[in-house]
C-alpha cells in the first residue's frame, strides 16, 4: 500500500511537472541584459553527433527562439565503423529540426579525436581547434560540458578541459564561457520533475553565475534525437523520455 502511494504520488508529480514544462512560459534570462536585445554569436562545443539532442536541446531551443546566432562544433563523427558520413548527416538532420542553420554546424573527423572510452583527446589540440572556430565566426559565448560531462564520458570531459585550456592560454577575456551542470544519477532520470530541483539549486547561486533553462519545446528534442537513426534504439528512446536533460539545462559560468 505504501509503495503504491509513492508510485501514485510520483506519477502525479511527473504529469504536473510535464504540464509546467509544456504550458508555463520560461523565465530564464540567459544572455538577456534586461534592457535591449543584443544578438550573440554562440558556440556550442560537443564531442559526438547526438550530444546536442540528448543533452543540450533546452539551451538550443532557448537560444534559437531568441534569435541568437548558434554555431555547433562537433569534434568527432562518433563511433565511426565506416558510419562517419551517416552520423554526420544525422547531426545535420537533427540540427534542421532544432532550426540551427546548417552552415553553422561543423563536424570534424580528426585522427586524434576519435570517439570511444580510453581515447584520450589532447587538450591543446582541442583548444587550438576552438581558437580557430572563435576567430573565424566572431564568437562571443561558448557553451560546453562541465568537467564530469553529464555521463562521465572521457570525450565529453576532454572537450571541457580543451575549452578551459583555450581560456588558460588566450588573452581574450571578453568571451563568456558556460558549462552544462552534471547532475546526480537520481536527478538525471526523474525527467521533468528535475525542473524544481534545478530551479532550487540555481537560486542558491548568484544569477549572473548560473541559469536554469526549461525546455520550451521538449517534443522537438525528441524529434531531433529521432533523426539519429543509427542511435535510435529502445534504450535511447527511453533515455530521451526519462532524462532530465530533455526538460531542463542548468548552465554555470566557467571561472576563467
Ligand atoms: Zn557524447
């Protein structure tokens, strides 16, 4: 009886949280100075095709809806096995769903940046690639993984350290850098319920250092992930439905 009550309460909370995501307007103020709109050139740096849909879609939807120029730099074509071109095309299809302009999406297939656990990526190499991207596209803001990289994947973590290496070496202090906060395993799989916890934790930190972004179009995120046909297996469908990263992103400013 006790368990039944807990399951029933969680179901009600899940539905109520989903309704909040779907019907309540987002109150996020990321890149909003409160006075006038200034269009920013934002660079999202990811490790693999599908990172954008699995983890960053609330942020992508937020930026696109507000008219910012979003560039995506994907540092590998995923676990190739001769599928490099397929995975690259899947990324472009997902970006089309997310309304990211395809000419602003760049995917690399560098021999030293291959997908996989145990494949260590050189942070200086990542930093150099990021530097080229920043100067080529006039980037104002960088967004990437934090040091745990959501799933603990070493490629995600190396992307983070590559961004940090760039800021360590550069004199450019005008570029803002933000990281996607990794949550505990419990919070990662409570779906939309995590919007309350993300909001609570964000409020404990000054607003200029953290932002909680609730996804304005979670259905679009699901549809974007479905474009990754080679990865669209049952457990990823389940992941996208249950993962809190489909519903909310917490961004924290990287201390440069
Ligand atoms: Zn990944």
